[in-house]
């Protein structure tokens, strides 16, 4: 492997930071991990906070540079910022340019031979776009094996395509407090069975199926929802009220990412209830919460979907039929009533998640770059 001082990567994203979405967490954590192996610069369109606050917000050290382009006053980001992007590339001359947005990747892959493209979706209507990017990139990273199969099905060569699932910062989950202390700190009920979900409160994430499952559970089971983008919490509040579940659902709202491990420690059960109704949910997602759940020493209930089975199986989680409140409730009861099974699932998940750290993900990518030189 090259010495850190001899390898440079420009991690290009035309997005603003910070934002209350998982892709910003993934970008920042991957930048931190890559900076352990190379000289890394993260380029963003706009900073909504000073750089020091940004690093603190995501709980990472100031180990890499951040370059801010500034958002254009009009027109699409890709075109309006292209001159500034090209100027940065020509002035810094990085060994590799790491891009996850499609159109910037397409343009840059036509101009440079050192592109790393990270694919997160596959829309057949954009087949020409994916084919061009993958063919012209040094390495293409995908988050699920289903995306590799999609490439094969549509005739896109996969020799330089590498599967790298999501990751987790294991250092955040070296908990020094127990469940009772976490609940006291967060003002959560001490004597209830707390079923917890963290992340976006969107329908395809299975949120409403999860809320409906309370109708099939005893009153001592409460649902704690942590997270949500603008407007999502209010929609969920109306749904809860309409279905007569006030008092059984606690909406904590968006939380600082460094605080998420404390919430997960306070839970009895962690749920990943993705819907099976969308292609994204079935095949194109590698949820960051899944890896955080695995590192939290808590039993997991998850929808039985191909995207989830990329990582979890019956030895690490209770897998249930998606979009079924009754089946989800049965899975929750199974965990509550069988502590021995719960402990075994927790132990297995904790062992497996050690291989999914952001550092290991970055190490695999760097190794792949050397293999495809």
C-alpha cells in the first residue's frame, strides 16, 4: 500500500453540510476513514457551519481539508460549479477523484481517467449514464450486490465494480453507560419495553407499519422514534393521533449523530422495518442504522429483504415479512419472550459488525485502487 503522503484523493460532492440525512454522515465518515490512508480533500458546495463545528457535529477529528465552492445563485449545481471544480482538480492534481453524484461523475469521467464512482441507485432510464460512468471510471463502488447484478443484466462490464456496504464508527459504541443510565439521561420510561427506530421517518422505511404494530402489542411496549427530516415528524404525529396511539409513541426528533449510541443503548429492541414495495428498499439500500444497530448490543428485528440479507440473516436478527404490522409485532414478542435467543443474536451481530467499520471500508477501497492501476 502506498504511503499516506504519496497518495491524494479529492472527494467531490456538490452538496451542503451539515444536513439531517444519512448520506452526509456516510460522506463525512468515509472521508475521515480515507484520510487514514491518504491525503484527502473533501469538496462541498456549501458549509452551513464553520469547519470546526462541522467536524464536531459529526464527531470526527480535523484530519482532512474541506474545500467550499459556494452554491451558485441560479442554474444546476453541476454546470454552474463545473469551472470551479475543474480549477480545483487542475490546481491540486489528485491521484484520484471520488464522486458519488451521477452527473458530475459522468462529466469528469469524460475528462479524467482517475475517477472513483460510488453508485447508490440504478434507474434503467439512465442506462446510458451508468454505462458511460462505469466504463470510464477506474473503480466503481456499489453498496449492494444487487447493483452489480443490475449492471450485468443491462450489459455494463463489472470487472472494475466492487461491492462495499455501508459502515459504522465502532468507537462511538464503546458504551460506558448501561440501559438504565441511558434512559435516565434521555428522560425515557424506565420500566417499559422500548422498541426503537432511528433515521428518516419516510413511508418506504416502514415507519407506519412499525407504528401500526403497536395495535398487536401489550401496553407495556412503547415505540421510540429518533430522527426525521423537515416535516416528517409532523406527519407521523398526525398518523399516531389518527390511530389512537398517543402515549405509546415517543418522537425524539433529529439528534446529534454523536448522541445516537446513547439512544440505542436505552432500547430493548431495535427495528429496521423497511418496506418491500420499492426497488430502492428491496435492492439498493445499505442502511447505516443497520450497522449501528449491530454495534449497539441490542437485538434487531428487520424486514426480510435482499438488501438487508446482504448483511443480516437468521443468526444475527429476527427477519420478518415486510409491510405486515402483525408479523412485526410477532417478531417483537419473540424477542421479548426469548432472552436466550436475543442474547445469541446480539453476540453474533456484534462479531460480524467488526468487519464493517468505515476504516475497513476505506482500506478495501484503497486496496482495490492498487489492484486496478
